[in-house]
C-alpha cells in the first residue's frame, strides 16, 4: 500500500505563494456569500465551512513557521 510523504521541502517563496492562493480563494468565497444572498442556505453553509477549512490550513502554515528576532554574537538567529 502506498503512503504519502510526511516531510516536504518548500522554500519561503513556495509558502508565500500557497498562502496568497489560499487568501485569494477565501476572498472569492467570501465575496460570493455577500453578493448572492438569494442562494440556497446549504450552499452558504458549504462555502462557510470551506472558508473555515482554508483558514485552518493558513493557521497550520503560520504555526509551523519559526520567527527569528535577535541574533547572538555569532550572528546566528535565536528563536524568540
């Protein structure tokens, strides 16, 4: 049985591109919710659930980032 890889190598630019795409998708779905109030209620719930899931993915990406603040005397950043 095949398995998915659980470790990925992505550059900072790759992550930024993914985040931008997720935010664009959230924007489009949000706009659709406000523009067409006459749609069926279940479609709105599905869109809202999808938006929530996209926000969760953005949160996971954010939480896996390591933000560096100060650098010690060696010039190597220390996590803050």
